[in-house]
């Protein structure tokens, strides 16, 4: 493979890793940006700074600055398309499950449908990254946005003529599957749209757009749903996808078709096997940590995903319109907690070390206690709501900081050519436990409707036990980290909760 192809392959691996890290413990995306500004370009990871050459004539410096400009026409159109598409995606992914919960009043159905919707995203995400390396990325984005718009029109045509539970389930499965294939194409297009010195900033911009969509989407979706119901939201979402697709037609993303004797599935199998061998034989602590996080997702993350909508809309006693709107604000609060964790990670970066990372999981587990108190009878409903939301914000901050520590560790000990593959594999393994947990808690919330504080205490105890089991693993990881010889600073990526 010649050098240019090798460079593109490495860039795609890094972008794939960035995408997979954006699928978090609660599906909240955190974007930590590292921007270049002024006259000094700082290398990520603490490497030497690169000074601009100010000894050249002013005309040449202006030409150099033009070459370094990030927001060129095509990149700007990708960013705008992301804003439109992710906003539409955000309000629909918020409103459709809520509509199901309001119509059926069944947390069991809510949990099962939510679990089924996540599975195609988990399975298609690795495939989407590999397809993006071999197909024109502009065409992928256009086709998938048009497909999502058609899906919304299909929902409107079939609504009232077929079973609503089945219709919502199929729509969400397809919607999440399309998202799983769409986002890797966006991330993989960045090396073709931004020069090497701007690639970090380009990734940061895309991830900040995702973070903003996760913040605004639920809040706007809750307000619109409370005022107008599901129909206008579906039409707004369809309009967003249609507008994004039409605009993306005019984007030019450089593409060179690569000849390959292997199919996509063969490449996926090779990547998974290579990553699995690395984690099993060379760095078994990564696999142990992945199992700990998967257990945390199974018990705590899945609990939050089911408890928040069910408790806010059904258990606290709000009127339906008010409850739907407050649930939207609660979902937005999760994004605030995630962003808060990112800020705290920067402020406390010297204190956040891998040997003490288990304490962050302990903190997240302890946040279950005030949530249990919010479920006790006799507490004023607004007080219970604010206690619930405040606990979730703090929990998300702890989870965000834990993920940043773990992503930093993974980047430090993983060879550069394996970073994207290993992070992809780790994220898939971590996310696989969450659908099972969502289905389980959906059933438990129906079966234990009168004993929700007890269920919360059980979740807190199990989560705390898992966090304490991670103590030994974190200490072993710190020893491995110290044994690593300092080399080239790894490319930092926009991290998100595991």
C-alpha cells in the first residue's frame, strides 16, 4: 500500500475511533475541542509547539493563512448539514419513544422497543466506517438522509392503519440503524475536507455540533411535543432530513475508489479479530475494563434510560403535557452533566489518574441514593423532580470524567494503527449490555411499580460493587501505563462516556 493510501487509512481509523467514543453511557455526546489559535500551534498530548514562520513576507503569510482556513465551502456545508440533520434526528428519537410510552402506558413495551432500537446501531456502526472508506462519502450522506426523510413520510402514511407499537418499533430500529451507518461517513470525510493541521479542530467542531444537538434536541422536542403532539414533530424531522439531503448533493468530497479483493464483511471480521487478539493477549486489562463498563451499563446506564422517562411522565404525578416537557428538560440536563464533566476534566486533569478512576464510578453509583429519595412518597413533586435531575447531572459528570481517563489510557497504550479499531471494538462491547438492561428494567418497572425506591437501592448496591471491583484493575492499569516508554504523543480525540 503506497504512503498516501496508508495515511488515509490511518486517518479513517482515528475518525472511526472518534465516532465510537461519542456513543456514551447514556447516549449523550461529549465534544472536547482542542483548537489552534494565535501564532502557536500546540501539539496534542503535550508535544512541542510549532511556531508560525513570521520571517516570510506578509503576502506569503496571508497565503499560508488562507491554506490553513478550516471553514471552506464544503466543510461548512457538512457542518450545516449536520446541524439540520442531527436536530431532526434528536427531536424524533426523543419524541417517538415518549409517544409510545404515552399511548401504551407500559414501561415493559418502552424498554423492549428502546432495546431493539439500539441493536442495529451497535451492529451497523463498524460496517458503516468500513463502507465509508470504500464509497463516496457524500453519496452515503445524501442517500441516508433521503432514506430517513422517506421513513418519516412512511410513518405518517401508515399511522392509523397498522399497529402503532410495531410501527414505532420498526421506525426506531431503522432510524437508529441509519444513524449508525451515517455518522462514520461524516467522520471519515473530515481528512478529505480539512488539511492535516486542521483535522483536530474539524473533529472538535463536528463533535461540538453533536453535543449541541443532544442538548437542544430533547429540550426542543419536549416543548414541541407538549404543545403540538407527535405529528408536527414528524413533519419537522422529515423536513430537516430532506433539507440536509438536498444541500449535501452540492458538497464535493474528494474520493478515489480503492480496489480491494476483500468484501466489507471480511474486512470487519479481520478488524474485529485483530482488535480482539490485541485486547486478549497483549493488553488483557483493556478487556477487563470493558467488562466492568459493560456491567455498569447493564445495571446503571440502562436504569437511567428507563427510569427517567417512566418516573417523570408516569410516577411523579404531573399533567401529561407538563410531564412531557419536563422530561425533555431532564434529557437536556444529561447533556449538561456530560459537558460539565468535560470542563472538570480539564480543570482537574492533574488529579484524574487511571489508578483512581474507579472512584469516579463510585461517585456515579452513590448518585443513585438521592434518586431513590426522589421516589419516596410524600415528597413535593417539583422537589422530587429537581432532586432526580440534579442527581443525573452529577452522575453524568462523573461518567464523563471516567470516560476521558479511560480514553486517554487506551490512546496511550494502543499502537496508532489499531486505535480506531480497538476503540470501536471496546465501544461495541460496552454498548451491547445496554439493550439487555433496558428490556430488563422496562419489565421491572411494571412488576415493581410500588417498590421503585427498593429497586433503586438494589441498582445502587450492584453498581457500587462493580465500581469497587474495578479498583484492582485500575491499579494494574497504572502500572502498565508507567511501563510504557514515552514516544510520539497520541492524537487526542473528542471523548464521551462509555
